């Protein structure tokens, strides 16, 4: 049995795909009220993909459920909730259980590794596009891939090895931190502009104007410290490609702002500014972008962290 903690769009996308494929899966909900609503609504989700809709039954439970211990946990909360969510099920984790972290940005993954040295904490980078037009209704808008790896170079756990790639297009990545750094840089170059200008990803280059080239330069200086031999042109091409391929998407940060939710700024530009400082790098363009974003969020009455 697999457990999915976090009933946002990504958590439900994982749970629904697993359930459709016949995997025994449980969704862990935050509290009794959430469970009551879930059960009252029929313990299922509406799953929409390529114009087709189906109802997928998904049993749910509470973090302290006595049902089964947890062997494999897919942690799909927002980055800022990951630590407390993990803490809520800590007592149920079997010795050596694996925790697959699906969070955006960086920082929450390392915090989990530090706090749970006896679990296999796996890091992942996800490129699926998914959104929820209504509670318990998920629309899988863009089929992506999931890169997974163990930062401590342990082998892939058996439950994941057995997961059919037709169900979830996952790939084991021996250098998962490299993938996470690159995704972080992409998010730093795209998400803030989409939130600041309330625009889709495709408009980012126009909105960033002359800032984009020096920003990519700064991001590359940091990435090159972590990924030996990493070229500036590679990062620049990657960022331009993602902007083009996701041109009509609303970034996760813009979606958060629209929903008046806390954003993951601390795990995206915040983490990156801090990592640059720790490495003695100056990143004036990124710093200004981070500050502008904080001011914008404050103006909207949203948390700035
Ligand atoms: O990951 C993303 C996000 O929205 O957080 C990008 C790559 C910007 C795609 O929308």
C-alpha cells in the first residue's frame, strides 16, 4: 500500500493515477473536518485528462490513523507545510520507510533529510501540469515526467522500482540534486515575473526585458558551483525552452497569488538568494527581483515568506 499526504492538485494527481492502475492507495488528509468533507463527497475525485473524465474512488484517512504503518509515503504538500505534515505521520513510518518529496523549489527536502535520518528521503522534480477547477476535481493539463533520486546515493526502493512507467512516467536520477538546482533556476527566472505582472509563462521574456540575461548569468554562477562543468548556454537554452513549452501555463506562484494562498517564495528566490550569499556570490538582479516580489505580495496582503 502507498500513502499520499497532501490533497492538493499534485497529491491527488498521484493518488488518482495510482488508484486507476489498481495500486492500493490511501490519501492522508489534514484533519477530521477535511476527512468528513471528503467522505460526505463520496470519497472520490473527478479525474480529467485529454478531454475524458472519470470518477476515481480514493479512500482517505487521518495522519494518526491506526489502519496500517507507512512503508512508502508520497509527500505532496506545499514546501512550507512539508515539515509539519511529515511530523504528523512520523510515528507511523516503518523503519527504513521511504518518503518521496514532491515539493517545488529547494530547502524543504534537505530539512526532511536532516529531521528523518533513519528514513530513505527521496527527492523529486515533477513537470506535470495539473490544476483543480473545484475541490476534488483534478485536470491533468500537461503530461510531464518525474525525476526521482536519493541524495545519499542509496538504491531505488522496491516499491518505486515496481511502479509501472505507463502509470507515472518516473525516471531514477543518480544526481537528483543537479536536477533540483536546474529546476530551481528555471523557477527563479519564470515564477516571479508571472506573479509580479500577473501574466502567463509565455510573456515572461517580454516582462523581464533587459533583466533576463544578467539574471540567468547570476543563476548560472550559483549552479556552476554545484554542477561542475555546467554551461551558461545550457541553462539559458533550458529556461527559454520551458518558457516556450509552457507559454500558456500559469506558473504555480501565479496560481497561488490568484487563490490568495501563501506562495513558495522562500523555497524559490529566497532559498537561491541565501545559497548565493553562503557561497560569497553577489546576485543583485535576483536580490532585487526577490525584494520586488516581497513588496508585491505585501501590497496584496499575502505572506511575504
Ligand atoms: O515549475 C513551474 C511552476 O509553475 O512552478 C514552471 C516550470 C514555471 C512551469 O509553470
